[in-house]
C-alpha cells in the first residue's frame, strides 16, 4: 500500500513507491509499466465518460475553443508526442491545429493571441518550459493535461484534465498512452465526434496488440541486432508514435534510433538505406498503402524492415511483419507504439537498461 508524503516529498506525485517496487530493476519496472497500460487506459476512458468534474472541464475547454483560430498543443518529449494524435484528429475534422515544441514556443513565439485555445501537455507538471508557459499565458485561453495534481503547472492553470496514469518510474509508457487518449478525447469534444462509440474496440485492440507485440519481442530484437541504427516511420497519429518509439529505444537502451514522417523519410533519409539499416514502418490507417510502398523501396535498397500493419503478411529474410489490431483513427497513435515498446524491452533484457529507475524527479531544466 502506498503512503502519501507531505508537501515537499521527493517522490513522484508525493507518493512513496512500495518497497517491493524499489527493489526491482529498471527492466522489471519497465515491463511492469508496459503491461499496466490497458488497465490505466480503461480507467481513464471510464473517468472521462462518467466523472462529472472531468466532463465539465471537457465542456469548458470545448467552449473556449469555439472562436476562430487554431487549437495549439505544446509539450516536451513524450508529452509533445501525445499531442500529435489530438492535432491530427482536429485537422481531419477541418479544424486548424498544431503541435509545438514547448521550449521553442516559450522562447520564440509571440503569437499566443492568434490561438483560440492553447493546451499544455506535461506528465510531471514540473518541466521548466511548461511552468514558464503557464506563468506567461495566465491571461490567455489556456488548458492543461497533466499527470501530477501536486505540480506547479496544476496549481497555475484553472482548466485542466488529469492523465490518470499513476506514478511512472521507467520510460514513458502508460503516461504517453493516457495523455494521447486525453488529447484524442478533448479533440473529439471540440469537433463533436462521439468518441464513446470507439471505446470498446480501442480497449480490446490495444490489449490484444500489447500481448501480440510482447510475444514477438525476442524475434524483433534478433532481427535488429547489429543494425547501425533503427529508423521509425509513421504518418498521422502514428507519426507521434514513431517519435515516442525512437525516444523509448534511445533512452532505455542507448541504441541509435530516429523518427521520421513517411514523406519526410522519402525526402533524403531513404537515400542512405543499406544493409546496416532497420526501418520500423507503421503502415496504418488511411495511408497504409504508402507505408507498404515505402517498405518495398527500403527492401530494394538492401535495408531491413519491420512492417507494422493490420494485415497478415509473409516474412522474409529482410522483412518482419508485425500485425496489430485495427482501431478507428486516430487511436493508432497508441496501438502502434506498443511495437517499439516491446522491442525496447527485448533489447534491455539482453543488454541491460541505460536508465536507472526514476523514483525521483531531478531538477527539470530547459
């Protein structure tokens, strides 16, 4: 049983981890938090559907977004990645929306007043850039999506939505999943999309896809072993998953990994594809065929490809297909990331983790 600590406690969210968790290795914690994702996601979607306080906040934020002007999402790291699915959902329904790097926005943007609503996304609520943005934007239409109700950001912003992922001590897994879901739900409210109709399909597919990806993690690790780098490629909401997947691999294992949009990969990076490269390509949603075509072109250049799609496909020496369950757009932003999560776990199990368990937040610097 966890114990809530007094204000000023060094523990994440002021909650001391159970003793048995503090004795686990980073690899064990990472796997535990990966497997915890379906339960945390289900609880978030239930709360966003039934909790009157959260429903009122969704209504308030949707009303704030009604004036003409873009809806902006600002975050850093995994929180920035989570924003992309919400942005894609709004854009797909005809609403102007953009995801911005919070640090760049802090230091270079003077266009706040052109946005109808600015949403700040931060797991910790203590990132230096996000705290300063909260202070700077106090008089503007502002909302917050955050996992820590004891944080500086939470205390500074009036309209806020919880991520409800619980304390997270490894790499961003369940916080990315729940923050992405929160962004999708908010975007759905803004454009009047009945996201509740998608919940059961999303939860079933997410849980099944997690088990499927984990069952093939060792196969993926062997396929990638010896690669100079791993490049993750996605479009739409899966582009956010590509960025998150690359962060996960690099932070947890110190293996070189880089994210790209599908179009961005064609404009330059594909030219140096050879036998030393592995591309993990998300061929999902309305642009699935473009992902398949890109995979074929990488194979022609001698590269290796992990192709993540909703279809069955025969494997070959340089092609490893990984099937995940289909979901309505833009929920592939959370199902696709399960594949690089599983690969990361397998690499860490074989070679060790690059990170120590994150039982405390260090100083959050710009």
